[in-house]
């Protein structure tokens, strides 16, 4: 493909620019994405400067940019703010190999305005596309492309003139769609992102004093986590277990960033770690993190069971395990993220008598995970991140004793 932005073959397709100095990787990503008729690669360039030039010449011509980190002339971290200046609404997915250095840079990029990240393929099997890389790439590009179109008032993907449909009765607040209403492809934008907070029905909080705080997050999560824990007093008096959808290597760096930026001690969890008041244990990449009772002690147990909601680590297994150990004495916070991981686990928390709260739609990068629990009627509060921290603090203090 020429190093220029070309009109999408389908005007309703998600428009993507691939930025990577490797022609092999650019070709691989292009083939994978264009296997989906709702995605069109409209530009493919070899460095950040070319990407910035293209977007400056053709503003509002793209939905998603896949941006490599290490490139000649201009690297991805340098190009990122210039791309966002050219189009503040553009969705940027950082692409990097799984090294400690690149994980550090990727987290800096997420703090600087990138929306997501994806680990670049590094083995022959991954390069062949015969693995989860293709599914993850398509999932993130489609979700973020649809989100960009919705936020900028553009027609949705695949939009076509159609005969007027018969009026339908809207869902009642908190009601669930019929089984057949769920999209056939779980990778496309979940129905929850299309719901709005006026559909949310809040429930009464539990009455039991929490003995543990559980947190789940995904897309947009790192920045939300920094903001949440900055606002959450370290004298809260609870241990914290946290699952953020991230690959291995990234989670260790995220734990370091949380500690440095919030003052909360945070560590990537290891098998047998004790659950301790005032400390955050973060699920390591590629492992589900659960809590188990061993005699008088509550400890971490890790496993590599099948992914849930296409994720490992996933929030649902963490929440199920915490309820088995703590019963009603659980408060759960669901932050920004794609999909609906955490909804089923939150139902377990509610069934046990615990309390669930979620980030609001306005401040979420993607209102998928928090929207899922909110729209299912599981939340006692749906608030911006700083107010969530205040709610949790007040709730814990109110129920002490």
C-alpha cells in the first residue's frame, strides 16, 4: 500500500492506519484486519513522522491508529502527542514486543493518551496468525473504531439505508435483552457500550462491613487505577486484590507504577502471597488470580485455567473466589474496560450480600465492563473515579463496628 491515506473501499468501514518500520509486521496486520469486511486499512507507513504527516494533511480521516514503539526518524512515544494534536478523538493502539522496556514505554503512552496496547507477534506461530493475536487485534480495533464513530457522531459501521422498522418497546431499566439479542461475535462492541446510564437502576448497598476491596479493569484501566488509588486513603484498613487485563511483563510494570504514583504498596501476586491490609495484589499476566483459605490465613492461588471472557487474567474468577472466602464482606469496584468481564462475578458478590460500584460512562474510556454491571442492576453507585474512591471510603467507615 502506498504511504498515503486512501479512501476506504467501504465508506462505513472502520478506517485504520498501521505504523511500523517492519514491512513484514505491517503486511501481517493489514492482512489480519482486512479479513474483516468492516475494517479498511487506509494508510500504512514506516515511522511516526510519516504517520503525523498523513493525519495532519487528512484530519478526521481515521478511526484507529496502530502505532509501533521503536521506529527510525520518529518513534511511537514521540509521535503519539502529535497524532492526538492532529485529531484529539483518534484511538491509538500501541504495539510493542513484550520486553520490560517496552512495557514501561507502553504504560507511559497510555498515560499520555493512547487508548490501548497489543503485544506484537514474535514467534513463527504468532506470525502465521494461528493464535489469539488475530482475535485480540480485531477485537480491539473494532471496539475502538465503533467507539470513535459513536463519540464523533459518525454513522456506525456497516450502516446502510433500510426500511423503517416497526417500533419496539424499550427495555425496562435493568432488564436483560433476550438471548438472541446478543451479537453473534463476542469480539464486536458489546451491547453494553450501546446502553446509557439513564437505563441504570441502582440497588441498596450491602450492610456487612467489607473485609476486602476487589477491583477489575481493562481498556483505559491504568489511568483510572492511578486516579482511583490516589484518591483512596491508605488508612482504609482493607486489603485489595486487583485484576487488570494485561499481558505478562506489563503487569509487573503496572504494579510498580501504581506504587510510585499513588503511594499504595502494590505487587504482582505470587502463589501463596498473604492477603494483607493496606496492600494491593495484582493478577499477573496470563494467570487467573484467586483467593483461598488455608487454615487461618487467606492467600493467593494462581492458575492457568481456560480464559474467561477471552481474558486471562479475568475478573470473574477472582470475584467468585473472594466470595467463597469472605461471603458478604466484599466491596467490588468495576472500572473502564471493553466487554463484560466482571458482570457474572459481581452477581456472585451481590448474591452473597456484598456491594458493587462502577465507573460512570462519561469518565470511562470504554463503558463496557462498568456498563455491564450497571445495566444488570448490580450497582449501588455509578460515579466518576474520584467520587468512587470517596464512596468506598465512606461506605467502609459507615459500616465499621
